[in-house]
C-alpha cells in the first residue's frame, strides 16, 4: 500500500508538470464518460431500477384472449368478480382502469390520470400507505367518494400533514382524500403513473368515453374495460396459474356464451412499461436502450482513441525519463503500472465530471417530455449506486484503453538511444501508406463517421416531420380542446354546450367555419378498433379483419379541415344514424374491387347491436394521425350527433393564419359561453404539430445524436491536429534536410497535407462502411428517410473530411515555415 501511495503521489506530480495537457485529457475523456453515464442512467431507470413494490416477479397480468383469432380484450368487472372468487392461484387479484380526470383547483381544472381500482389493488402490490390508509372492501361498490393520492400529487399540493381528510374535486364531484401512496409507486408501469386512485365503482362517473361501447353499467358483462393483475401464492408457478385461470374461463364461456365464447385467460409477467390488454415485454425498450448505449459507447471509443494518441505522444516525449528509470533498476511492470495509474487518475477526474452530466442530462430530458403528457413520469433522475458503479467502471475501462498504448511502448525501451535523447521521427512512413501512429486517428475518424451519419439520418427525419403533409391544411387552422365532463356536464348538457360553442366560435370575425371531433391528429389520444366488411359474416377470418383508427366528427368537420371528399357525402347537421365516413385506404382494403359507398362494415370489438354494423356514406382523403407509425392505419369516422364523446376538439378555420390576438378572442368567446369550462388546449394547428409528442421524440433523438456527433467531430479535430503537429515537431530535422536539398514551401505544405488527407480518406471510407451497417439497424427508428440516404452520407463525408483538412492546415503551415539552418544546427 505504501508503494501504491508513493506511485499515486508521483503520478500527481507528473500530471501537474503539464497542466494544459492534463486538463485537455480530462475534458476529452469527460465527454465520453459523461455521455455513457447519462445513457446508463436513463437505461438503468427504464430497465434495472427496482419498481415500487416488493417481489415483482410474483406479480402477474391476467389477460383475456380469443382462442380462435388471438385477439386481446379487457376484462369486464363481472367476469373479474367470478375469476377472483373461483381462482385458487392468487393471494390477491385486482382490477383497474386508467382514465383521464379533471382535478378542480379553484376556478381552474387540471387534467390528470386517475386509476379506478378494486379495494384489494394495493394489497396485490404488497405496499403500505405513506399517509392515511388505502381502500376498504366495502368502499369498492358502495358509491364511496374517496381517493388515494400519489406521492407526487401530494407533494405538488404542498405535502401537507393534514392532506388526509381534505376534499378533492374530480370531474365536478367532491372526493375525500383517505391516504397517500408511498414514494416511487405508480402501479404496473414505471412510465405512466396515475395521480390518484379511486374505487372502481367511480367508473360510471369518471370513465372516459373513448371506447365505442362506453357508457355501460359497471356490472355489464359485455363491458370489457378493465385490466387484471394478481400476486401469485407462494409455491404457485405461472403454468399452474394459467391452467387455473383457463378452467375459470371455460366455466364463464359455458355460463355466459354470448360474451365469453372462445375466450380464455392467460397469465403473463408484468412488463415495466405495461399499460394495455396485450402481453407486453420490455423487448422494445431494451432495443432502444441498446441503441442509446451503443452510440454512447462509440463516443467513448472516440474520446479514448483521442486520449490514447495524446498520452502516447506524451510518453514518447518522456522516453528519456523512462529509460533512466530502467537504468536505475525499475522493472517493466513497475513502469507500466505507473503509466496506468496516471491514466486512471485522469479517468477518475473525468468520471467526476461525467457524474454531473449523468445527473443533469436525464433531468433536462424529463423536463422537456413532461410538457407533452398529462401524467407523471415515474423515471427517477436522482443518481443511485448503479450509476456511480457504472461510471467507475467506465473510468477503469477508459484508463486501461487509453493507457495501453503508452504502456506497451514502455515495455520495449531502446535504452541507449533514449538516454542520448535520439528520438527521431524522420522518414516515419518508410514507404508505407499509413504510419503506425496514424492508426488510432484513423479509427477515431471512422467512429466519428458512424455518429455523424446517425445524427444526419435523425436530423433528416426530424426535418421531414416538420414538413409533413398531414392531409389537411395546417396554416389557417386552430384547435381548442375541451371536456365538459370534467366540470360535471352529462351527455345531454354536453351536446348542447358543444353546439353552442360551434355556433359562437364560427361567429368570430375572421373565422370561416368551426366543427368538432373527438380526437385531433398528432394528439396523445388515438382510438383503435377492428372492422370487417359485413359480407364476411359475424366471425370473419383473420385476413378479412382490418385494424383501424376511429374518430367521431361533426358536420362540416372535413370541410373545415380541408380534407377532400372523394366520393359520397360527409355528415349531415342532424345525422343520428349508424353511418360512417372512411378514408380511401380503408375503402380499398375492405372493397378493393367495388365502390365502398352504400356498403356496410362490422365493428368486431363492439357488442352493441346499434353499433355492430355501419353504412358507409362517404370516402375522404387520407389524414396523418401520428409521426411514429411506419405503416399508418386506415381510418373511420362516426357522426358525433350519433356517438357522443365529452372530450372534444373544436377545429376552427380562419381567413388567415391565426395569431396570439386571434386566439385570445377565441378564448374570450368560450368564456362567454361558460366561464368555468376548462380549456385544455388552444393552439394554432401548426403549433400543435410542432409541440406534439411525435415531433418531440424525433427532435430529441436528432438533438441527442447531434450532440454525440458534434463532440466526436471536435475530438476528431483535436486528434488529427495533435498527431500531425507532433509528427511535424518530431520530423523538423527531416523537413529541414528536404528544404536544404531543394524542396519548396509548397512541396512541404503538400507533403504534410497529403499524409493527413490519406488518413482522413481511409478513415472516412472505413467509417462509411461501418455507418451503412449501423444505419440499417437504425431503420426502425427513422421517419421518412432511407437508411442509405445519399445526401446524409455525402454531407457526412464532406464535413468530416473538411474537419480533417482544417486540422491539418496548422501543422502543415508550421512545417512550411521550418528554417533549414535551425533544424540542422544540432548536427
């Protein structure tokens, strides 16, 4: 230990002798380690950090599946009760359904996510309240108006000790707070976390009306709206639970064949990103995490190669010192250890900066994401021991990597030459295309090319997303999102309110028309169903089924949006029949050889007779709904006079693009109709698109890779410059001889530039080959851009080659100014 301490002190003295070089080395390595630490922090939060409940491996999702088609659906409350009573595999079996609710705050109403749960929900997770208590069995179906707050909502409301017992207004209805959940608990998902939990019988008052069969009573066995989660009993394996739940499903199919025939239950592990009735895994999250970590690793390699070259040059300059140490009896292992200790000290200093990056990077990412979502994001941004250990590991690996080359050179000293300080760099290439010292820089250029191409592809995709043609006019449209149910409007009053708002907003000067719809393109909510042509029968084959997006729309919606009507008509002002408007994709999918007008289609996931079949009255152009779908789904619209949705979007078409003053008049007009109605969003449609989650995701990815690429370019500039400058310094005698023998300034300039450009060309060529392979792996994450986009590859090559040329200019000019008399004076 005393020897180690002495070597550490000696390493510190050596590093202090060249503070500029040491600082540069720390900064260079901090860029690489910081990027890896930040990425590992995000990945650790997604995949490795413990969830907020004990023994998560025993918690299982119970899903409902059609044995003939494989389709999934939710579980009705009545089926859940029978399953809970008859199953013997679970300690607790709970049901829940996530819904958006309005939380009253004075005269304002804020939208948030709430979970409607059975009384044993928290027991299934095995957690205890942070304050107060959880739900009691009698509160599950007794019309009890009680609520449990999440720890995050409790903190945002002041974290008061007297929160338990206080009143909370949800959708205009007062609830009593009975407890606060423990910190870190958000249910089954680590991403989407509700703000509160209420008894499951609140579903009739708080449930959203997005589903086509919404509005059914809680005990309706055909209302498949709930998810089920259970904790296995000790000693029960998943296979046993599958057999147990399948037995119960068979009994339900026998007793209630109309709604349960061909359906069974299956048991699946809970995914960390769970949130639907499908058996989800973490595979997609793992792929994204591997992509992020891989790109950060490339950046660390670039930084490591850069620093390895720098320290290698420094070790050459110290060859006389090392030779003296050998002459005085030091062993080779001792010298190698000393060099590696210096590298480790540099890496640890860089790791300290890396931890700061790891602490701040995820916070910036989460802060930008939270602007687009009405729910808590449970990803924690505080550092934990995993991130610290990983950062230390990155430091050790970096130290070994960057210290290896100098250490290997120290293993082969030329004692006499080094003691005489005859360190000569002349004729370094000896006829070879590349010198040995150029190999790290060549690798650095190749890896930088990979990051540059990746950044270019994502940037091209983000630019394409910003210029997307959505199928309707963006610039003269605005959107207002409202939800009358959040302040207590029932369906009758809500319909009347929407009609009054349409009339009032259409009367604003400068507004050409106004129309309402349930959802808005590029919004957070997207509604899906499955349909088939009615002639395919009540139980169509899988190939006859089409997955679609659906929406409800009022009269004048397509005209207001500027969507072309290709055939037929749109909805009439008093349309209250089971009719539908479809887009051209759906018409071609269902009736490729016939006209869709007058045809009937069947909704496959709806039990209601009035909605089972719809007549197609119009075919319209295609509308883009999301930027993150590679294969957009066909779309269908119902009349909102026939199918009511409280959460509505009023679309306004203006004579000219709306400005802030115009939108202010819109808000004032809404206040005239109802001063207490919450305006959840009021945006120009162009602004809505620019602030959508899809655009944010694409731009966040492009910015992240752009940062990686910019850092890599900077490191490449430093690396190429350092190697060429050091080469010129070592070869000054050779250059002097060449100039004394007749070489001109231009000849010397071209020689140094040519050597640097050869390295840049070879490195860029190797990088293009690597980048083409990486681009294919990125294809699934790109938007509207080919992974072999020639413009991206061409510009990346030109930019990297230009940076390398710029880095070579300074050393080349210095070589051209070498005075032969000064260079030869030592001879």
